[in-house]
C-alpha cells in the first residue's frame, strides 16, 4: 500500500518496499484466529511500462524484471537464477548459513526455500495451476479471463476452508498514457461472488 501511495512507477514502488523491508522487517499473524501463522511475502508490481516480481525471506529479497510472457506468484518463492536486483547481503547470508557454496550458480528459490524448485512448475499446487491457466490464455488475456482465473476453485487459486482467499484485484494498465487505468476489486473475500 505504501508503494502505491508513494511511487509513480513500478521500480520506485519496488525501492520503497525494499527500503521498508530492510528498515522494519516483516511479520505479523496471517490469520485472525489465535493460531500463530506467518510467512514471507511476494509482490507483483506493475505500471504502464514495466513489471517486477519481488520475493522476500525475512529482510532479504530478490527482484526480477518481467521481460515478457506471463508471470504469477503463489505462496512460494519462484525467482530462481534471473535476479535483476537483490538485497546487498543476500548471497553472503546464504553462504554464512551453509545454504549456498558460493561456487554453483545462485538460485534464490532453491537457496531460501524448502520447495524443490525443479518441481514447482510441474506439481499440482497453486503456483503451477496458475501458471497453466495464464499460459492457456497467453497473448489474449482480458480482464474477464483474469477474473475467471482468480475465481477458479478447482486449481486452488480461489481457496476455501481453513485458508481462504481474502480478495482479488485485476488491473488494466494500457501503455498509451491518454487511456485510463482500470482497477477491479472483489467486494467480498470470495472472488467467486
């Protein structure tokens, strides 16, 4: 929210978020119940001209500039070896913890996550299912198709049960500056409504 409030470009929003992350860290309970549950955050940050994926682990982070195609995030790290910006101590911290030997190519998701990155795009999880749905419509994604994808319960994108989807947003960002940007938000926690 502060990135949106304080920045007029995607890259400036990225800078604001990582500055706040490095200064204050992250935390807080992800559930309203008494069960303590926290996780690290991922962000899709876009403006009319460019888009970034920002993924975090504690105060450490990696960012990838989206160069084309489709990109999604879903409760796991997905930035692997294409890292365009990073926390200045990201690799040194990984080395000091024995997560990376400093010799092989650095892979953020493999180093900072417990998920096997080779299986991320082939497993049946939300990330994989979202990637499949986006690729199915690659080159012809409309706001209506995006809303359908975000409403999809079979894939797990629209979650039910103990962990529920709490809201969704679809933005149309035309590259022509004379056209307005349009943002759609769910009016209830369930995007299917």
